[in-house]
C-alpha cells in the first residue's frame, strides 16, 4: 500500500512540474500571410496578438481568416509541446497528445 501511495505522490510531483514548464514555455504562431502573430504559452494562455499593418484598410474576411489560422496553429503547437513535456517527464508516450 505504501508503494502505491509513493507512486501516486511521485506522479503528482511530475504533473506539477509539467504544469510549471507549460506555463513558462512561450512560442509564436503566425498566419501563413504573416498578417497575424500570436504569442502563447504551452498552457494555452495568450500573451499577445499582433496584427501587421493598418487594420482599417484590411479586408474583414481576410483578417478573420488570418486570426483563425494563427489561433489554430498556436493551439496545435501548444498541444505538441505538452505531449513532448509529458514524454520527457513521465516517460510515457500518450497517443493523441
């Protein structure tokens, strides 16, 4: 029983370490046209959003597409980083992450 408790506590420590690493890891994701750039943490917290150029002269639909694309890229990258950190910390390869 003590072994199970120790294993549970070790896993909890690993999860806390992973959370700290995700919160302190930042990256940029940009739309393919370079119009929108998002800086996000691997914990999926948006730090900043940058729009290149003057938004008043931009096509609304194009700006919306660029925002969507940059957001999706940022989310996907944060998931990749989380999976990498999980493998590093736990030694497990979790499918779908």
